[in-house]
């Protein structure tokens, strides 16, 4: 029970007036009159017994007091609230609409639909004078309805909410809900989700809740849920091989899964099945798999993870056009006109595959007049390091940019090298165990440069970044190195270095942007066409572009009429790790159950009571009145 305007309660002192009139009544006086004709109509009343007259006076007094009290309580806005620790003046509904709310129960009801149904019934018990705000959140919070007293408008906004295939960001949503709840206290935050807000608390500490703000959680998770999912995906062209691509996919099973799951990863290229892989997953397990696919550029690659035990299908699909990579335009600069034949052979083999266009020149041609994707400095370094350009350095002679090196007076041969990071893309498919090199330069692999090959105690191959661009440094000469020029390792090393250096740079004319749902892409054009996989087939939908950015609010492949294109997928371990219903969720859910009785603003009831009392008094005391 709560008074919205308690300042009117002092008017209850007016009840002292009828109390005084009842306690201190004037005594009757005898008066002589000339006739009794007009008093005969009162004969019946005067013939009533004394106890009945006293009872009527008491009833009249009680009716008067009841009318005064009801009128003042109506002015003070007496309401019955929602229970809990204290009554509230405002409510903030914090509703999760992220991808995981699409999980369905046995009846086919999504978590969001169930949340709407419960909230509709629960809002009927909210007093009309209590303001309610509605905040929906996914990757970012959205104030769908600011504080309002209009229930129809609020219900309409609630019904219009749809699931968005994105991960949730509860931290930002919680901050928004707190700010709204602080505006009018005491208040309560209704958090409706399949995950608890308490899970964002710091380790061994409770979730900080502002003063005069209460948190009530409605957990809509299922008692048992299983979700094998694709949580990561990458693809790139295979170096030195035409129309072949290497793909990496990570799959996972949620920790709350009741039992292990056997899934099948199907790979389709251009709408045709290409390969598949059987995968056994344990609850909470994640596994990464690498495979090769063959196909032409722009053919659609589609991955599908299928399992009989899957309650959440949105994270089982990945669609990606096979990337188009135009030939890399590189410049090869040497201090003289002579060429290392083995370096020339390695670069020519890449040219023959159509993956490289090469410009040659001496230091006199530096700086270049033509824009290139990468530059190879062979035995020479410029005084000023090039900006916004990936660089491969062979036999560095001195100091420049990130390279601090000196030439050896006598080259040092090594029969083998030690590998610093065998998983680095520069060493992809390179047989490092068969490599023998002759070191001609000593350089420091400091800063962001990571040693990849170590001969003796010195690095002879390193890779890293400098000023936002990738750099590969080789401290050896292939022409004098034993065995290295006569194996496929050196052409692979050069090809990998070029591909890795320009990878991620905007050297592709139609670069495919691989984004997570909820992110934004910079685009140009007037329309965007989405290609989605729905109901077992590809479906296209064209939408207008109203600004320079579009939100990744769908799962699939998109392309604008100006040529911008990319893919959008959930690929979130957090969102795919769907929890089950906790054992202690029952107490919180009881708060949202529909209770019997009435609740809300009692003003209309009080006004009705006043009218009823007035009619009762009129019937009891004035029905025989004479006018």
C-alpha cells in the first residue's frame, strides 16, 4: 500500500469536526407552540425506542467519518503496489531480445514470446500512477519506451519487439536501466532474459545496485538445452595454388548441454555438396578444424552444422563468397642490376600462377611514382621508411624504420634452423626442418618483430608490424644458402610473405568484409541486397540504404549496388553458450506470476464507496423527510 500524494493526509484532521459534534451534542429544549399539526408527520420517528435512535446516530457518525476518510484517501492517491521490499514509483523493464531468446520450448514458443505474455499479465497489476519504462537490448541497449503512464502505448511497443540475431551486451544495458531507475525512486528493474544479470558481477562480489532501486529477475531459460554452434570462421587463398582456399572453422557445444552431441559439418560450394566431417562434441568443448576447398571466385561457400539435438539453429550457418584476389603488385628494388637467380625464380613462379605483378628497379627509382601493394628491399634500405606500405627486407644492410642490422664481413652457414612460431602464416607449408641458410646480416628482432627462424643464437627470419603495416625481414641470401634454393620452401616462403603482408590491406578491388552481427559497415550506394538461407533455400531481399553505414542485423551475405559487400554472422561464443535454467530461479519467477485479488490505483473504488455511503445515508435517514 502506498500514497502517491501523502501531503493531503493532514486533511484527515477534518475528521475531528464530526467527532466533536458527536461527543458534544446540545440538549433538547422544551418550547411551547400554538399547534402540533406540522409535527404529526414526525410521530413515527419520535415513537422509536431510545436505543434505536442512538444506533442511528452512531451509524450516521460512522458514515460521515467514512466519507471524509475516503475522500482524503482518494486525494492522496492510495494504491496497492507490487509487493517486494517496498512500494515503487517507477518500473524499468529491461528485456533481452538477443539471438539466444529465439530458443523454443516444447510448444514452439520462443523465449521472447513467453516474456511478452508474462509481462502483459504482470503489467495489469501495476498501478496506473506508476510510470513504466521499456528498454530492449542486444549488442546495445535501446530505450523503446521512456517513462509513461499509458499502458496501451507501452503494450503496443512491447508487442512490436522482435528478436535480433546478435550477441547481448548486458553491461551497457544494466547502466542504461540504472540511469532510468534513479530518475524516480523508489523503483524496481525487471530484468527479463534467459541469463541472469548477476553473471556480469565481478568475481566474489555482488552486482552493485543503486540505493532505493530493487532488481527483480525473470529467468526464461529452459531446464535442458543443447546447442552445437559455429563460433568462428576464416578463409584465405592458398599460396601458390590456383582456385584453392584454406578455411578454418571453430565449433562448440554449450556447457549446459545434458549430454555429448554428434554433429555433422556439411560444406557446400556453389550450391553443391563438397565435403563433410563428423564431429563429436562434449559439453563445453570447442574444437578447430582446417580444410581446403576448391572453387572459382565469388562462388558461394556455405557451411552447415547439423545435429539431432539442437535447440538454437541461428548459429549453425555460415555463408561466404570465395574471395576475389587480384594479382599483388609488388616492387623489387636492388642496389645493382644483377639479380639473385633464386629470388628471381621464386617471384617468377608466383607470377606464372597469376598471383603477382612485379616491378623491378634500383634505388634511383625510389620513391616510386606508381602505387604498389608491397615493396621488396633486397640488400638496400631507404633512409626514410615508407609509410602505408607493407615491406619485405632481404639482407638488410643498415638502419631504417624497425630494422636495425649490419652486414657480416664473412657469411655464416647453418645446416639447420630453429623455429620460433611454426603456426605463423609466413611458414605455412614451409618445411623448416629441411632448411639450411647462410646468414649474411645480423638484425635485432625487437619491438613487434617476432623471430620465426633462429640460426645459432641470432634470428634470420622475423615478421611483425610497424606503423600499422606488416614487415618481414630475412637475414640471409638464398643464392649462397645450401639446399634452400633447390627446395619448394623458398618460393613458398616468398609467396607466404607477400600474401601475409598485404592480407587485410585494401589491395582487393572488391574486398569482402566479414563482420559480426550488430556491427556497422561503411557503404556507398542506394540499395543493399541480402542473401540469406531460410526455409532450406537461398532467399534474396533488397533494402534501401538511407545513410553511409548499414547495420549487420541479418545473417547472410550482403552487397550494395555500388560494389561494397560482406558477410554477417553471430559467431559469438558467449551467445552460443546458452545456459539452462538455474535451480534458484523459481523464487524470482514467483514474483512475476499473476496473483489473485486487485492491485493498482484505488481512487475510482474510493469515489464509488463515497457515492454508495451517500445513498445509504439518504435511504436510512432521509427517505421520510418532508419538504
